[in-house]
């Protein structure tokens, strides 16, 4: 049995637990000895007042009281009033009562049973046995209680008495708590400052918003933001944090609606800066909402806000992704007008090259390409291929070849699209021999993968320069490599033989084509008919016409050739046959036959 004669101890218990205990009360619990020895020395300190508030709010109860008072007692000898020490003690108070909050009402009822402050040892022992039982019962439910501390309003509804009145010092503590993810303590300290009429600085408030956003505590975040609006502690970064959190938890439409409401309110729009607009544009970009993005971009310019690299990167990439290439180019031009360097925004540069390719603006695309090289960026292979193809269409074969040379220096490996784009560029520039030389070098490349596109482009060049032997070699390589040879490929080889005046070779290819069960088309028969006419192979012409499906183009071509070779009788017979099967000759064919009839008369 321990008798406590100190009246100061009675005062401590009276203030701590909301009851009046007689100074003659006998206490049979070691926790009271710790309580009196600690509070007797600290009753006028900040720790005493913090503990009083924490007990009143249900922080320190039952078995958690021992560790709490022990921490106060151990800190007595080396006590100093620096911020780090107070913060550590405040943390221990919170941790000590973390598992016992739900027992506050029961404990208060236990102490309120003795209304007149009297009672003997048996009553006190009974009360403290109930406290110990309560602590044991709560220990098993610590996991549920810990979860309850993370719910909304867990920290905001609690306040502590603040002996420290320096707003900057308290703001530093809030900042430290938020950075270490101690969200409940940060909220409680912020709420305590609000109730005490103190004003935290902007940095601390934004740190709390960021902490709550990380922990998905949207309701608490919105309440803190409302306090910031009331206290006029706002910045663009604050608005950006709120918009991001709302978009994450309630969807982009809700976030955009919130931004629209702010935009109407002049006092809120005063805080809008490029950070806020970049956040809203990013929200639109994730949903590919280019219409709303265009409106926000227009509003941004009307409010005199100059965009950043992030702004134009989001604009360009989203507009290109949505197929709005012209608007994307306008955004890029505005970026250059504002004297902004692309920096590390390679995704935007690639997107603008693709947009220029769609709009056939090769000069801008080439300028963007050189800008990327100048900034130390590496254009990807897709952008290089698009640029080569674009330059080839514009007839800028030298520039296209220079871009091709850059591909290997950038560490890329050319693929079939690269080579085909360059071959087509040479073909369009009528540099057929150079194209064939390039194709020969491509075939020696270790990364060469045969494709019908590459071979067909090479065959087109062979046709133009009458390289029928090389065309046959390419056809043989195609079949050997396992590529399915199409009718178009056979037609190109036959056409090369036609231009080289090799009709018999063309007929052999035709026979090989039918042997491979490749169905000839009108272009195949036209090329064969022209070849046979120039070689005076009239029987072969008749065979081709009989084997093919009746076609007005074939008969017209045969009649024209016969007339040019002065085979008027054969042309007349074929003309009559043509009319008999219901084919209508074209104007040139009728004119040739009328001219022949006049000569006959």
C-alpha cells in the first residue's frame, strides 16, 4: 500500500482525469508512483500540458500510461526545449496511446463513479483493476485500433495545447511530420494551430496536402484545402495537388468541373499559374480529351500565362495521338515563338515529326530532327523512317540519304521500312542505278530480312533501266528465300522483259507463273500482248486473247499494235470479233479503223 500525502499529486489527477481524489487515498498500483513522481516535476512544463490534453482526448489510457510516463521521467535529466526533443516526446505520447483510444469513455466512467471525491482503498483498487483489465482487453485489438487511426478525420478532430507559439517553428514541425508520412500527427498539429489562432506557412500546408494525397486521404485533404482557402494560404502548387488527388479518386470529369468552378471565381483564378494549367492539361491528356484541352490552352493564353516545356509536350503528344496534326504543329510553333528549347522532351519531338509527316511539312520535320541532334537527343528509328519517307516524297533524296547515314551513328539498326523508304526515294528521284546499287549493298547486310516490298521496289528500278537479267535474278532469290511471289512481282519482271525487247523470255516467265498457280491479271496480259506484237508473234497474241477473259483493254491494245505494224486485215478481223462479243472499242480504236476504211475506199 502506498499513501500519497502530496496535494500537488491530487491536483495532477484532478486535472488529468476529470475527477477529485482525496490526498489520503491509498494507491496499490505502481503506475501511480510513476505518475506522481513524473508529474510532480513536470506539472509546469510543456510535456505536462500535452499529456493532460492527450489523456482528455483518449490518447494515453490503461497500460499505455506506463510507457508514456516512463518516457517523461527518463527525459527529465537531459531535458531541453529544442524542437527535435519536443517532437520526439510528442511522437512517444501518440505511440503510447495508439492502441487504447477506444477505451476513453469506459475509463472516464470509471473515474466519474465517485462523485464526491471520496472513497477508500477498496474503491481505488477496484477502479484500477478495471483499468488493467481494460488494457489487457485492448491489447488484443490493437490491429483494428491502428486501422481506425487512419480513417478520415482521425487527426483533425484532435487538438493539443501548444506551449510553443512560434508559427515558423510549428510549421517546421508540421513539415517534418508530413515528410516522414506521420499524417495523423501532422493533421492534429495543424488543427491545433488553427484552434489556437496560429497561421502555418504555405510550405507546411502544401506538405500536408502532399502527404494526404500519398495516403489516399481525400476527405482530409479537402478539409485542409478549405482551411487554406479561408486563411488565404494558397498557391498554384496547392491547387495542383488537389486537382491531382480529385482526378485520381473521383475521376477526371470531377477534377475538370472543380477547375471550371475555380476559373469562374476571380479570387481562385488569381492563384492559377503554369503548374495548375499543366496539371489540368495532363488530366485531359490521359483521357485523350483534346477538345477540352484546346479550350484550356486558349484560356491559358487569354489569362497571360506563358506555357512551359511540359505544357507544350503534353499539347503536342495529345494532339498527335488524337490525330489533330495541324493543331499539334501550331502548339510546336508557339513553343518556338516563346523561345523554349525542347530540352529532354524527345516524346514531343517524335510526335511533331510524325505530325509533319502527315501534313507533308518536310522542312519543319528536318528542322526538328536537327534540333534533337543539337540538344543531344536521339531520334528513334520510327521518326527517322518517317523523315526519310517524307523527304523521298518531296524529291529530297540527298537529305534522305544523310538521315539514313545518321541512323547507325545513333545506335539504331535499319529495318525493312528504312531501306524501302530510301529505295523509293531514289526511285522517285529517277536515280534507278543508285537504287539498285543500294539494294545490292543492303542484301549483304547481316540484318537484312528479305521482303516483297524491297524486291518489288528493286524490280521497278530494273524495269526502268531494262535490266531484265537482274530482274530474273531477283525473282529467283525471292522464290529461293521462301517469299510468296505475287502477281505484281511477276508483272514487273515481264514488264522488264518487255522494255528490253525480250518477248520469248516474257512468255517463259508467263508459263512459269501459271505453273506456280499464280493467277495473271489484265496488266500481265497487256504486257505480253505488247511484247508479242513488237516481235511479230501474232499466233501468241491470238492464244493470249483466247485464254484470257474478254477485256476491252486487251482488244484495244492488240488492234492498236496491229495497225501500227500495218496488219490492217488482222486488226479488222479482231475489231469485228470484238464487236460480236459485245465489247465497245474506245475512240482511238474506232478512229484507226475509220482511217483504214477510207484508205480502202
